[in-house]
C-alpha cells in the first residue's frame, strides 16, 4: 500500500472533444481547443480513505459532487483501489466543458483526474491504460465504457479506437487548416443524456448502409493522413446513427442545410448531441458566415444557441506537480 505525505498536489487539464464525426460511431474522436476541465488533487493522510470533491473557479455548470456520481471521483476510486493507495484525496474541479452538449464533458473531467493522479503518485501508467481508467468515468454518463472522447481528450488530435483483439489507439495529427464551428443549442437535456441517446440506435441496419458508412469512415481517415480538409469532409456522412439521433435535436435539418449553404464542407451531430458541428478550412469570412447560418437555423426552430469556433487540441497536460522523487513516499 502506498501513501504520500499530506499536502502534495497535482493539477492537470484535459480538453473537450467531439466523437463519431458521422460514420465513426464509438471509433473516431477529435480533441477541441475551445473548452477544458482542470482537476487538482491534494493528498491527505487520514485514518480512512475518503474522496471529497468541490468546484473551483467560475464553473460553467452544476455537477454531482459525490465520488460515486462524479466522473472524476469514479476514476480516482478505481485507480486508488488498483494501486493500493490509502490516502484521502481532496479533489478540486474547474468545470468549463458544458455538460450534456455532446462535447465530451465527462471525458474531460475523467482524463484530467487520471492524468493528475498518475503524476501525483508517479505511477508511470502507459497512455493506453490511462485511457482505460478515464473510461471508467463514462459509466456515470453513458452507462457503458466507451473510448472515443477520452482517447482524443488525453492524446489530442484525431484518434481511432480499436477494441479487438485488444484495446489500442491510433493517433493522427489533423491538418493545420482544419476549423470546426460548434453550435450549442439552449435546450434542456436529460440526466445521463448519452445513455438515452444510445437507446435510440437501430438494432438491425441494411447492409448497403453499413457499406456506405465503412466507405465514408475510410475517407475520413484518408483525409487526416493526407492532411486534406476537403477529403475529411467528404466522409462525414452517417447512414446509421444520425438518422435516429437527429430526431432528438430541434432544428437539425435547418441548421445543417444553412451551414452547408453558407460554405461548410460538412455538418454532423457532435457526439451524442444536441450540439452540431461544421467542418471547414480556415477562412475568416467563411467561418463568420457558417457560424451565423447555424445560429439562424436553430432560431428558425425557436431555439436560442451560441456558436464556438475551434481547432484541434494537443490533448491533456500536467499544469502543476510535485517533484518526481520518491523521498516523499513510503510503502506500508
């Protein structure tokens, strides 16, 4: 069992992300630089292991603070148990990624917690295992572990998830001129929204739709490898999941049509929604036109919204940490 002398702290940050990119359901993730969550962990020597969670800064949204209901808390409990760490932990969460909007909110908190804990105790966990730990937090919001958001939030860039025959992640640097515009509608979303969004998925799909999705997914990967935004955009068309999920988003058709008419190269649902995301090359005039058109599309459905322009992020990082020495640790 490992303890760390009381009062040592580590802070890590992890960016938001978008998942699926149309046909890549549970396989594709892309980190975004528009929001990030920060998690600070301070160790405390107490008679019994306890995790307390509180919020810091101008937190954008209300989150559960019980360690069994909070994404970061679930991750930290699992990691403490697996590594026999008996310290109590004070966890401070600066929550900037909006919850329930389809931009990887639970993943950002989970990744930041896993990265901070790994560095605080100098556990030297490899990135694949860190992503597995971070995915524990997805159980809170989605009801199952999935890796698209957590992998891209931790690794940065564009990530492909492989789960068979073993879990692994392929990271590709995005094109430097890739720009995304996210339209976030002001609508009330249910608790555990991602889990609900997964329930509407079809159980049986036509083979022609599977073939088309595979073709589109391959086109997206090719576009990232070629650093070609237009090729990426050609593949962002989903025949399986999006036709079901779009019914959960008021104004979906109008927003998509407006954005494409204004110059977007592709438009899709961001993650499980309800946010929608446009893809285009870095052009100031086009960005302004597309952003305005998406806001207008939601407004035509009597929905207020805001738009955010973003680029791919480089992933999670440690902001503050104790020295990498074992002098302040002892085995029990």
